[in-house]
């Protein structure tokens, strides 16, 4: 079976690795002419790293990953610790580690591994503009007029998926009431006591910061509750002075961290929710990751669910007699878990709106979601 994957992000690369392990012929088509460092961090819980270690990426990831001894939740104005969450021995508890990584370190490891096991499988500068289903095959039409044919197409083209829009015509996204900024800080310019993981929150704003790349960089995500929407997109530059003014009421340590982004650069975007899509496939085309079930970032499980999707979809395609049967089983297996995570992510953003206190953080500790085993757990 020849499988085409539209999208060379984390979900698309994970699908390629999982399917290659299962014995399928895979090609990944990525619209960008070059995959580049977008300057962002990512948190991966054991349910995500279990899949990555199964792909053989453990050694590469452990060379750069950071696992903090604890995460502190602090009052935005005073910096006082409200709640301290210790990092457990997740490897002992769940059989896989908890990692914080530079996003490019993860993506580069996946690209490297794919080149080892399936040379030439990743095609850059290949923008899929349209899909045409004809019986038991799908024709992919690319910008410039080029065409390819596959038995199955996996749309892993992200939260603003064009294939999701053209195939399923979903309801439009709705502004979730939050605006986010992100940036990276070189830890060599910070005093030692600020080179740490912390969540500082209150009065509709919060900043989550954590170390990545062996502790050489500190990633921060800042979020503010807003009534007016902003454009959606991870790579929209924002004025640094505007950003600092937004968080000028925060404690001195937090202000010091966010005032020193690499090259003075921060990025800003609006957070949008999307209606739940009841069916993730049409004919021999199936959605994966954010293209199927976009979720707000407050749970830290978006990438993890894309990795789980990839593993489960590969297992379903390997065990079911037809792609259509595999897609049905894939959604039956994934749907309830993903829907719960999507709803929890939407709810969790509101815990940072009021005056900071320990009661607002109840339920923040990790639960059974970390135990989910996409590699060997039961299928629906």
C-alpha cells in the first residue's frame, strides 16, 4: 500500500515513522521549501515520549532534553510561590520519561530518523493544493501542476489545515478570548536564580517558562485574556515594547526574563477554538493531529495527541482489511480520549483569570492521561 502524508510537522513525521515500521511505503509532502528552526519549546509527557522511544529516537532526544526537578506556580505581582509540583520518576511510573525540548531538536531528530529508515521519503517544497478520489486511489495535485497518486492520503497539515477545510467544510474557528506571545532567552544572559521552570499567573495573564536544549535556552509562553481577537499563526512578529507593557505588572524576576528574548524577538497570535469534527475521514483520506482535532495549548497535550494518532492509525492500517475499516477503528479508538483532552484544554485556560491561589490550581497535577499507551494499548 502506497501512503502519502500531507504535512512534514511533528504529526506527519510521526505518521511516516510509524507506518514505515509497519511495513508501508510512505512519502511525506511538505509545503515549505526548507524546514527551519521556529524558535519554540515543547513539553512531552510520557504518553508522547513512549511513542518517540518506540521510533528509536530516545538517544537523540536525551542529548538535549531537560527534565526540571519541579515546577513552581507563583503570584504574578509578588513572585511568591503558591504551589510547587515535584517532578516524579515518570520512567518508573509509566515506562517513559517526561521531557522538555526545543521544538527543532525534536523535529530534526525525527527527520534524521526518517532519512535513515526511508531515504528520500520527505519531499520539501511540495504543496498539496487539491485531492481527487477515484475508486481505490487518491490523486494529489500540487502547486505548479504536478500530480501523484496514492492508495491512502493522511492530512497532517496542522491547525489551519486546508485539506480539512476543502474536504469537510467545518464551521469557522471562534476566538477563544486569549492572545499568546512566545520567545526564547539565552540563559547565559540571566542570573542563575532565573534559569528555572515557573508558571507566573493572575488577573487574566500567565507566563509559563522552562529550560530547553541542555538548559542553554529558556522558552516562554505568555498568555493574556482579551476581548479583541488577533491573527492566528506562530510566526507573526510582535513589538517587544508592546509585549513588555502587557506584563508590566508582573514581578521583577519575570520581567527580567521576558525582557531579554534572543535578538529582541517575540511572536504573537490569537488562540482560536474549533468545533468538534464528528468524522475524520472521507473515502481514502484521513485527518491526523491538529488537522483532525485542534486544541488550545493550556493542557500541553497537542503534540502528544498527534503522536498517539500516528501510532494508532498505523496499527489500524496494519490490522484491518481495508483503509476505510482502519479509519473507522482509528477514530473509535482515538475519539473519546481526544475529545476529553480538547474540552479540558479549553477549560484549563480559565483557571488563570482570577486572583492567584492554590484552589485555582486543583487538578493541575498529571493524572492517568500519562499512562496512555498508543504503542501496545488496546484498540477499540
